[in-house]
């Protein structure tokens, strides 16, 4: 049994059932496990992971251990951490440090405990492992071969570090792989954010005005699903191209100043800070619901909500109701953290099967290739292979070019 800190190890049996349920719907991960199990390609690797600790993630971490790695993991979000999954991970040989509802101080203490295993490979979700290494534990850097990051928010941080010349080891940008953002961000977030909303509120979406704040791939997916539920969808944007795209996708586009007057549900997808703040909250209708699907709980200004409120009520799990001094009630889901994970189980299994296959392959790539410091895309052949394995598992065949077509595509003369 590895060293670990979990809420209750006796929850492992229940967590294992959830892990087993997810595994049967992860054909790409199964394919990779069967492909590599005889080789044990991670033998000698120590992998530090900071991820949302739920059933699908557990299958990635357990697979890494079965392929030879020593794995230490902490939860990347206090409300996405599932205690029964953590217990089951410990039983499966993972050094896991997390519990649901951990404080910020506890969170960073777990990050440091994971890093004390002196990893040579990093799997990050939000770039907190990378940032902590650079700020507090630079002595680990010479041992690190590289890592991967799968979130928009984390990649934003890594791009800033790379641009400033301070990123001291190679990182692979899993977030921008086609197999990730075309599916995880659009179909994964698009479905799971509404799963979290509906589970938590038990409210109908049809007929309501839903304000999508940010029309990136996650916002596109959530807007598409909201329309399918029968909502009136409004999009707010700072990018004129994305705003025009939303308009041509059939949605109303307006400024936040206009949207706050009519919105019933607000969902943020920007990766930026305080996109909903005091001047917006002051104009919102009674009973609105606010949810965030960005990685950090900064998009909806909780300090402004607290300053404007007379008091806070808790009538349902995962909902903080801020009762304004004028009597209006503003409802915040999951403490402003990721609605799809704080209030539900995250992305659908089949979606994370793709993303975690990319994570596994990216970890293997940095472990077996000597890369210079910097931020790298997922190798094109890896990205394509993951999607091919997914289609093959589904029994779907696609066409390939003939030799004549291959040559034609290389030619500039007719």
C-alpha cells in the first residue's frame, strides 16, 4: 500500500465500482493499455499529476501504474475531488493526496507532497504543479523530462511563461490538440455543464434566457446544448470574429451591460477574471443562476457578491444564494468553481477517453524523447492515432487517399 492521505480508505469499494463502470466505455485507453502492457514503457518514471480526481481520471492514473510508473496525484479542484475515488486510487497503488472540500492551504500542501516524490514527468490541469515547481521548488527542475497540460487556463499560463523565457522544461499543450478541443471542450463541456446545472438546481432550461459569456469551443458547446433544451441564447464576447460566428450560428449577441438585464442563467467560459462583477450583479433580475466553466473560480467576482449581499442562504447542495439588500436573490453554483465537476461528474466518459489517451501518449513522448525547454503541440501522428483508435473501437471505417491522390496533393502543376 502506498503512502496517501484520503478522507476514508473504507470508501474504496464504492469508488472501484465507479472506476470499473467508466473503464468499459474507454476503448481508446484500453487499446493503449493492451498495446503497451508487455513493454512497460513507464518503468523508471515517476509521474506527478494534479487532476480532477474522479472515475475517468482514476483509469488514467491506474493505467500509468500498470505500465510501470510510480504515480503521485493530488486533486486539482476541492469540489471535483471524489473521496471514494481517492480511496480506490490508494488501493490501486497510487500515492494520492486529496479530499473533497479541501481548503486552499490544504490544496497547495497536497501539491507540495506530490512534488516531494521528485517526478520526472508532470501531468497538469491548470499548471499549478508547473508554477509551484518554478516558484518554490526549482531544485526539482533538472530531474524533470517534461509534462503535459490539458486545460485552456493552464495553457494560457504556460504560454505566458514560455513568452517570458521562464519555462524551464518542455511541456506539451494537450488542450490544443484536435482530438481534445474539438471534442472535450465542445461536446464534453457542452453536455457536462448542463448536467451540473440540472442536477443541482432541478430547474427547466426551456424558455429561459441563457447568457453564454465567451464563445470559444466550450462556450460554443454549451450554447448549442442550451438551444437544444429550448433556451433563448445570448452570447457576450470581446472578440469580433467569435461574436460574428455566434450571430451566424443563430444566437443573439450583445454586451454584458445589455445581457444582465434579461438573463436568467449566466455561464462563463473565458478563463479571465471578474467577467461578471459588481456593475453586472447590481442590474441582474431576481433569481438568476450564475455558473462558471473556466478552470479557476475567478470569473464570477465572489468578493463583489459578498459585498453586495445582506446575507447568504444555503437551500440546496452546491448553491450559495446571495440575498441582496434590495431583496433580490442571486444564486451561485459550486462556489463559482467548475460547474460540470463541482456539481456533477465532469465530462462524459467517452470524451475523456480521448483526452486521457492524449495525456498518456504525451507523457510517454516526453519520457522517451529529449526535448528542449518550451511549449510543444501534441505530435500530429499521435493526435491522429488517438482518433483512429477511437473510430476503430466503434467499428467505423473511413477512407484513405489513393497513391495517385497523394501525389496530386503534393503537386502545384495541374
